[in-house]
């Protein structure tokens, strides 16, 4: 079932008209030409909308619940996947998942946030907001991958780390810092891709990679527009104004050198053709790893370190 965002109402109305006409056509009415005209008009309206999205509209697209999720990528791109659980200190965190498998026949470690696709699964995965044990699990898996010379792939889509009291009591900030440090310390290549929301330390903890890819309509920022609005204006209703000022889009990130590549989405967003988007993502991931192939551990660390030093110099 198609789900429309608020700014897509003109397209929704045209699509609804098409559905009505198709129902009439099924009853024997000859209106095929009219259906085709309205379909073309709807497609053009959608293309026009997505050619000029504002940062706030991109935020809404990045949060669309039907965009591909971590489990979708794993099911489509990773064979022989074996998920691992627990941080060996406190417990399991379902928001940040990870494990080992094969990508195009080669061993790989995969970590990433899972938001869930239904009410039940969203609650199970805590809407993709990881607790400290999730980041400690990520560190455990990355260190294991490093020990056995296995490259690491991070799939990032989170509104941020979970800000609950229990999470803070168990050392949320420390866990995020250690996960970021683990990314920087890897002697194997790591590639990260921001597919939806890449918010705050919750994203940075697993996105500090040799290559960072980002979906065309994804967002990446140290803070969400709602939180920025609350801090700057003490008014959470100014999230749209905050988003339009924060430089959070993929295009901004590429210009600043924070990411390396933008992956073009289908017209209307990744959620309109998830299978095609996942296939294209697989090709981009393979290309990113191929660029790092043959580098020894020291060269991998040096390249990654230089990448982030360059970002600091450019933005400083």
C-alpha cells in the first residue's frame, strides 16, 4: 500500500484518480487513454517535487517507514549471515544488529541500526535507537573482524542513541566514544552507508569509516532538527526552520567532504523501489571496498585518519 508524505498530496490526488479510472476500466469502460494521461501527469508532478526538495522535506523522506531497513539489506546482499548477540557486559540490544556473512562471496562483518517495519518490530528494535550495550556489541564485532582480517560494513539509519535514564546510567556517551574509536582503529577496510537518518553520536559511532556513502535523500547531522529547535529557540515547533538552516542533506555533506559518494534514489525516494535501491547499494558497496583492496593495515588506518583530519581542516 502506498504511503504519501504531506507535501506529496498533489501526487496522491492524481494517483487516487488513476485508481478510480482503473476500477472503471475493469468494469468495461474504455478510458485507457485518459488513464495514461493522468499517470504521466502524476509521474511528472512527482519528478518536479523531488527535483526541488527542501532540507525539511528530505528529512521527512529520510524518515519514511517504508525505506529499506538493515534486515532488508542483509537478506538481499549478505549470504550465510550469522547474527551475533550481546555485549558480554550487560545484555543484548535489538536496535543495533550485527553479525558475519559473505558479500559477493567474500567474508564480511555487518553492523547497523534496525528501526523495524511494523508496530511490533519497531518496539522490539526500539525504533533503531541503540543503548550502550548495542555500541559495545558493535565494538566486539569490529574487533573480532579486525582479528581475522574481515572488512566491516556499517548500515546507518537512526534518529540517535537512546536517551533514557538507564542508558545514561550504563555509560551511553562512553560506549559511543569507544565505538567511534574502534572504527578509527580498524586495520581492515570499513565502509559506512547512511540510508535514512544519520543522527548524532548514534550514527557517528559506526560511521567513522574509510568510505562513507549516503542516499540522495538521507540526512546526517550531530542533532535532529527537533532537538536543535528546542535548544536554539526553546520551541520544538520550529524544526522545519532548523532543518533548513543546519546543512544536513547529502548534497551538503558531499560539499563539506564529510561523505564520499551520493547514491541516487528512484524518483519519489528509495521506498518507491526498494529492490532496485538495494541492488544499486550493493554495487556501490562493492566499488567502495574495491578501492581499498590491497592496502595493508597501516595504510588503511592512515587513509581513514587522513580523511577525517581533512574534514576538520576544511570545516575549521
